[in-house]
C-alpha cells in the first residue's frame, strides 16, 4: 500500500533540530482535518522528533517514505 498523497509538503532539508518540528507545528493548520502534511527533513533527529510531536499533540504519524530526491519524508495526518 502506498503512502497517501500529502495536501502540503514542507521542505525542511537544510533545517536542524528543532526547526522541522517547529515548521510542522506552524503549518499544520493549513491542512484540513483528515488531511496529510509531509515534512521532508535530512536532519536525523526528525526521525524521532516528528513521531514524538504527533504523540504529544494528538496527531497521527503515518510513517516515513522518501521524497523524489531520496530525502526522508515524514507523513502526518491532521486529526484536530
């Protein structure tokens, strides 16, 4: 099963911890409830930070795949 197409994709490739999660929080409201936001981040901390942020904020972490250039991409479904 393939990952859902994101409603919004954030390019956080050059941002270091904690900036990818800060950008996720800043832009989540731009996605409708039930929609998917993707965070493309090369900082290795994002692999643990994004799922942890989702748990703390009551959002659904859908997993990790790769952007077109192979960079890690983290998918979040907005629940509220």
